[in-house]
C-alpha cells in the first residue's frame, strides 16, 4: 500500500500559497505475517501558476501521481517484493571455509 506520510510546503512562492515542495512517502506490503516497508522523501520543483493545485484541493492520489512521475513505482514495488521474499525465504549461500 502506497501512502503519503507528510508534506512540506513553502507558505508563499510567486504569489502562490502553501506550495508543496517535499513529500515523505512509504510503500508497505505484507505476506505470511511478515511485512516490508520502503520509504523515501521526494523533493519537487515549485509549480508555475498554470499547473498549481491549491493545497486544500490536493488528495493523496494527486501527490502519489506526482511521486510516480519522479520515481519508478514498479521498481519500488519489485524491490519490496524481493526484500519480503528474502525475509520469508532467506537465501542460502555457500561461503568459503574460514580456514
């Protein structure tokens, strides 16, 4: 499940108010009582007046769409799946003998 945890804003920028500049996000998956979370912070460039969405009109989906234009949704989900699978079924490796 994708989730926006927190937004950081500029109060005023080029006659715009409450301009989102940074989003804190996380992606969490679960299976067999195990859970894996990948999280990050994404900084956005300030919008122009033409593409500005007032803060009070933002939804989590809008911010997630911004995020997915900047980071790979698929790669993040695949990484979480790999990490979760490694937790559930830890890889077995052969090490060289210690002597």
